[in-house]
């Protein structure tokens, strides 16, 4: 199984296709921005707590982004969304500032790899060794009324997929990153996961039909099954997702404050 890490995969995705304007949010230490510039991207950075030499703006990702509609050809959000209080608002803003057909490359801890599910069963936490989310150790930094939360807002792949669809983005690629040795040890459980996935899809459809609700299309069910059974979801410690802005569910335009 390949052992590519999330940073390598993000750079790999940025090598694809024509270069253009890219927004790196949160910019963090600036390494992704630097790599993107070397590849020919015109990069703007945004962060709440900027690194020295930030080439962009100081702003809160959970507030309206200070850019016009359709300003960017691509957007990178590496290890950011699990820190954000308003994940739907953030992704809606990402969709707004992306051009039609533009792509979002997003990475975040995967709370649904097989080993993590075992930990979640016993403690409700992704990793037993990191303890429980709490108001002391999970608050990583505070400056005035700005808080840099730790992994307080971990999100699973299905809820992330749902929010992306709501705001007008569609997952087009999902890569295996940072393989979990514990999850690979649990690979013999795959048939049970497959059976449970099929049961959930069939039972869910029957439930919706029985209660006169709208059931998802077969296409959506196939998409959900691919996600549920993907090696990236079952065996990777990180989710590395590429989503494209499509014609469905595009959010309303928001006022802009700068180019």
C-alpha cells in the first residue's frame, strides 16, 4: 500500500492542469504556498495567525472571505477545517470565491479509518492516546477574541460530502494518505463493512419510501457506497479530497471587500 503523505498528495494535485490563481487557507507555515508558487501558481495566503512573510491577508476563515466572487482557479485547505467553528459557512465561502470548474483540495484527519472506529467505540474519540476534547488542552492559542481551536471540530467523510454538495461542490477525487498500520491489520473485517454498507443503503431506501420521503437516486447511492468502501476512508489516517465547483447548489453572491 502506498505511503504517500498528505503534503505530497496536495502538491501532486496542484501539478495537474493549467496554473492560475490559488488561495491557500489557512496558510500555516507557508510550505504549500511556496510549493505552489514553484509550480507556477499565483498564490494568495490567508490565516488567522500568519507566519512571518505571509503574502496575503490576515483574516478569520469562519467569516466572509475578503475576495470577490469567482476570484480563484483553485483553493487549498490543508489541515484547517477540523479547527473551524463554522464549517458550512467556510465551505460556502470557498465555493463562492472559486470559479466555475475550480477545484478545492482539502485535507483533514480521517475519523473513519478502521482503527479509529475501534477507538471511537470505546472512548468516542478518534485516538485514545490523545485523550478527550476539552476547553483547556484543545484551545491551542488565543489572541483577543480570536481562538485557534485544536481538533475540536473533526468531521467525518459523509458529513463533509454532504456540506460540499449543499454549497455547490462535488468530490471528484479521494486519495489514500498516511496509511494506518492498525487499520491495515483490521483489513479482514472488510467483508463485514461491505455487508453493513449494503444493508444501510437498502434499509435507508426502504425507510424513506415507507415514510413517503424522497430517497436518494441510485447514482447517489453508488457514490455513497464508493466512499464508504474506499481504501482512502478505511485505511488512511488523513482524508485528501479534491472537490470541484459545479452548477448545482451554487451559493448566493456575498459582498467583497478587496480583489
